[in-house]
């Protein structure tokens, strides 16, 4: 598995009432993906219209499949970044 950070940006014109209407389903899906080891941390920056999602996947296509399984994904534009842990400090 590889690690990715997904920056999801709410599309212009997204109706936040519709978005929040699926919040319970979104939380349930995230928890299921976490239990499966496919998703890590999720951070919201609503003032900036962004969601930051840590994903564990085989490749970027797999990341898209995982993210698109989230109820809120239909309101997002995605930027997918492969990430690695920083190197260990030199002793």
C-alpha cells in the first residue's frame, strides 16, 4: 500500500445544505474505510472549502475509487498527492 493525501475542494455552487444532509452517511463510510485500513485522518477546512483526506491505496486510480465511494465526493474536485514519511533524523 502507498500513502496519499487527497485535497478535496468543494465545487463552486455546492449546496452546503445538501452536503450536510449526508454527513452521517459520510462519517459511517469513513469509519468503514478506516477499519479496512484504506483511510486515515480526515481534516476539514470549511472556511476554505477544503477537506484533507489520508488514503492508503495501491495507486492513484485506487485512491479515486476510494474517494468516490464517499457520499460527499460528488461535490468535490480532487488533487491527489503521493506522500511519504519524512526521513529519520541523523544521529
